[in-house]
């Protein structure tokens, strides 16, 4: 794609990066076939190619974001399916992130929209505040049918029961069972430890059973993805910076073999810290070190020897590959291979490349499109007639489980159970 940026514009490293990305696009349109919003809405402007044209026009002309641009960028799930499909290597993720930051800087949203975004950006990354908010939402569930669209969706997404905080998430070191083979840091996350603390507990049990010390570093918290995808770059960098500093202290102290992430949405962002801080002289080196050491829990488990399988359960497991896992991190077969090796019958639902509609806060900000994607995803999963659904991302788990009665668990919970841990709650 031909671009027409001025030399003055290209002095900005972000514009330089945007131009490099834009020039790789050859207008082929392969991305339209796998884009969830284009497949759902049929609007070229809601395809990656259509959004790229709009971003190019806005950035080249140096103009504020328009209502039209905001509408179609807001509808993008950042599922990154287009990047898997693209034959030219267009890094749509970095381009749309830049567009969102441009929108945040140059566009004033209506007051209710600004308030909602501020609330989400403040509450969701803070486990204490999020827990209080969920308590209020849980109490309001009976009134949900009477509430307006977005608020109704937010109430409906509240869990049926409130989980207690887990001691496993407190900064500490969980010691390996038996001889210690190594030391890893676990990112406990923000929303996940509130919505489903059993995931981190299962991860700690499994990693220590495999012979690894698991450290929960003091000072680490939200990965920054939620506010980053809202275009709030300063806030996302502050959250990411806190994690980098916490993990580097461990790396330079007793050492780390890996930084383990068990929420793929977070993992995609943490693996991108090196890019996010590429122009920050003070942070660039450590950010790159952190990104290089980061692994999804299934990546790490695949490379080590798992304990022998102890359960004889022969469950049929429908594996849902989160977009951030298969498109963001290019991890496709490892989780399924681990589950198969553990004795489960693994099936892959049709249209596995399409997003479930969760996408961070997307199901709260764009509930109508998210619901259509959820129902499509659930129908494909239920067609496989599984006993249980497994996934590696808390957002997907929350979204899909709200549309089906089939038990939904994290992949690591099944692996923990298979190798001596407790049976995941909800499995008969």
C-alpha cells in the first residue's frame, strides 16, 4: 500500500511503525473471510482492510479521529484472526493499538461513554474494587431485565456466586514438591483471581508437583491489556512497568526459568512488552528480557515432564482456542496435545478461528455483536457433544459459560486433576 506521510510526521517513531505496517498491506482481502465483525455484519468498513484504509487516511492527514473511525475501530475485537490469515505479514495488532491511542488523544466521547470507560479502566484491573463491584452486580441480578442494554449485559455477566480471595495469590514462594528443578514466576492477574481463583490454585499445584518453585512477586499486578486496548497508553505502560520491575527483581535475584501466564489475553500483551517499551531508554532492555522469558502455562508444561496420569476419567473435552492464544501467540496444538496425553478425548469445534465475543471488555462495550458471536460459538461447541469445555483464557471462559450449561474449565485445571489434583468444580 502506498503511503504519503511527510518527513515531519515520520520523525514520530509511532508513525514510522504505522507506515511500515501500512506498506505491507496489498489489499488482497484474505482478512475479510476470517474477521468476526465482517462475517457478522457484512460491512467492508468493519473488516481489517476497511479499518486499515480509515486509519491510513486519518494518520496521513494528521486529523482528529472522526465519528466514523471511532465507530468501526470500537467494533474491532482485536482477535487478530486477520494476522493469522494475512499472507503479507501485516501487524494489524500494532496498527489498531496506535489508532486507539490516536482516538483517545483526539476524540471526545459522549459523557456516558467516558464514564463507563473510566469505571471499567479503574475497577477491572483492581481485584479489590472488582470484587466489590461483582457483589453489587450479584445483588442486582434479579433486576437485570429492567435495565438498559449495556448495564443489563454487565449485570448478566456477573458470576452466579462470589468466590473468596485465594491465599495462593498472595506474594510468596510456593515450594516445589520434592527436589527443586527450577524457579518460575506466576502472574496472578487481576480479573481472573476474582472471577475464578481455582485457576491460579491449580496452576500452582501442578507446577510445584512438577518440581518447580512458584514465586508470586510483590508488586506485580494487571498486565495493562485492558486499558491498552482502550488507547490509554500512559496507564497501560504504568501497569506494565510495575510488572517489569517486579519480575526483573526476581530475575536478577534468585533467577527465573520462566514467567508463567495462564490467561492468554495477558500473555499476548506481556510478550509484547518489548515492543511497547522499545523507545523507552530506561525500560527497553528489561521489557525485552521479560517478553523473552514469558510463556503460556501450556508452553512451559509441554517442555517439561508432567507427572504420571492418575485419573481414569475419559471425558470428551471440547477445546476452545482463545484468539489471543492461537492468533496472538500462535499456540494451537500444544494444549490439545497435553490434554490428549493426560487421557482426555479432545475435539475441536467448527469455526474455531472465530472469536467468542469476549475480547477484554468488548462484551460489555459491544453487547449485541458479542452476543451474536457467543451464540455462534456455543452452537459449534455444543455440536461436538462434549462432557466439558476447556480454554486457556478467563475472558473466553466467562463469555462462553454464560451461554451453555456444559461445564467450562481452564486447561490447567484438567491437567492438574489428571496428575493428582482435585476434580474441577462443576464436573460430574
